[in-house]
C-alpha cells in the first residue's frame, strides 16, 4: 500500500515538482503520514494526489482517510483556483461517505451540509451535482436520526438551492426530494 501511494505521488506530482517526499510507516507497512513540499503551480496535482490517497486509505484505514480528506480541505478549501476547490469539494463528500462507513452519521450529515454550503454556488455542473447528492444524503441521515420533519426540511433545502438547475442528474434528485 505504501509503495503504491508513494509511486502515485511521484507520478501525479512529477519528480521535478517534488522537493521532499518522505513517509512514516506504522507496524504492518501502513502509511501513517506523508510530508512534502512542492514547487509553485503544483497545487492542483497535490490536491488530486491527496484526494486519491484518501480514497485509497479508506478501505484499510478509514480514520486515516478522514484525516487525509481533512488535510486536503484545510489546504485547498478556500483556494481561488476552481480546480483545487473542486478537489476540496470532492474530499468533503468522500469524507462524509467515510464517516457513514464509520457509523458516524451526525458527523457525516454535518460534513454533507458543509460541502453544500461551500460549493452550492460553484459554476461547475459536476460540483452542483455533488452538492445535490450531499443535500439528498444529508436529508436521509437527518430523517433517520431526527425524524421526518428534519428530513423534509433538508429536502426543501435541496429544492430551494437547486430546483431550477437544468442538469438531468440534479433534476432527478430534486424530483425524488419532492
């Protein structure tokens, strides 16, 4: 696993962009942490790498994956580049999915809500679709944890935010929320 992640870092970031790449291993060869510094202009590749690292770690070490997603969100969540913000939005969504797998439903609902709040005005159709999915999942979770009234309110939020979106994928989620 560690070698695969290190190779992915080299391939994604490029040898010219990577000044420092070092990993710490725990017993069993699992990757505990990674530290690097990159040349200017490598932010998008670094964000992509951190996202893939989180997804890769989710199966074997979901708590580590949550930390990896948090690292990406912290680094690039407020970035001006649309591409790095997209990776941060995807990381928020995947973090919430991972929290669901860890049976941390309330934290997952909060993460879905944070993702929707930060990215509902993004211009990329793929991000708006992810926002719709996040709001829909949040509604389901709130319905399970807090009852039908909270679920209906969350569905109404989805309808209010994205009800007029022309994307067929979003329109399906809005229709399901009605």
